[in-house]
C-alpha cells in the first residue's frame, strides 16, 4: 500500500505540520516494514506533481494549518485545481489534518465540513479529518509539554499502518478541548496580565528588531 502526505503549510519543511507528520511517519513505519510513504509540499511542488501523487497512491493525507480562521491560499488554490481535474484513481482514500494555534477545536469545525463535502464532490472515499489545536510554538516548547501530542500522532500513524484508517478514538483525543473551560479562561486572563502570553510574539518582534514598534499604527488617521 502506498501512502502520500501532502503538506500545505506555507512554511514548508520548516513548518509545525512537518513536525506532526514526522511523528505520524515514525508510528506508521514502526509497523509497516516497507514504509512506502511519499511526502510533498504544496509550497514547492507543481500541481501536476501533486495530482500524480494522488493518482498513484492508495491513501493520502493532506495536512495544513488554520491561519486566522482560514486555510492557506496555496491550499485553496490546490483544491480548486484538484476539483477541476477528473481523478482516475477510484481506489484512493483521502484524509485531512487541520492544525492551528487556537487551543479550541471549534475553530476548525467548519473546515471539517468543507473537507467532507470536498471529498464527496471528488467522489473519493473520505477517511475523516483530524483537528488539533494549540500547535503554534511547539518548536520552542520543552519536550514534556509536547510529549502527549507527539505520542498521539505517533499512535495515529501506527493505527494507520495496522487498519488503514484514521482511528476515531485518537481523533477525539486530539481534538480536545472543543471549548475552553471557564476556569481555563480565568487562568489565561491572569497569565495574560502577567505578560506571559506575549512571550513568543515578543521574542519574534525582538528577533526582527521590531519590538519598539509593536504599538505602531501606520494606517491610522492623523
């Protein structure tokens, strides 16, 4: 069985999506001896290359981030190209992974409905959509903070190799929380007042010599 992973992050090989699929791949390869996984990046691949990958695969996973409540433009463009193409591979089974910086899964639910409908329009067997929030910043977080997420994506890949499906139980675990609890919101506000919630973004501003301009309003009326 041949599995293709298509990464739709504009960050390409340096993306958080790549970190998650690396764990998925490790889990998959722990079971599947041949480990026939091909990985493609929408950022750098041509549309014919991506279409050909889907034509020659038994299974495919398309992963991309949620940017400000929307999919990246390069992903939408690929879907439009894909929709206009009459796929000849009727055995293909297609699944999706949507990851975001928002901790709540509810932000990605409307995309889940869209992806389900997309698979139906393309007449492709739909494996489901994995939703995982709270991913932004995993590159700088200590391993103990990301261990649970990494283990779940490893397990997701392992079950894929065993059953050739996206395990529903793992999907449910990955999508929690659907909504933040009142206690969590209260604690988040407290942490915000202490300035800890801006730590990552302050780092990025300082790195790019823009920290002093963080309150600038260049387009405001004089």
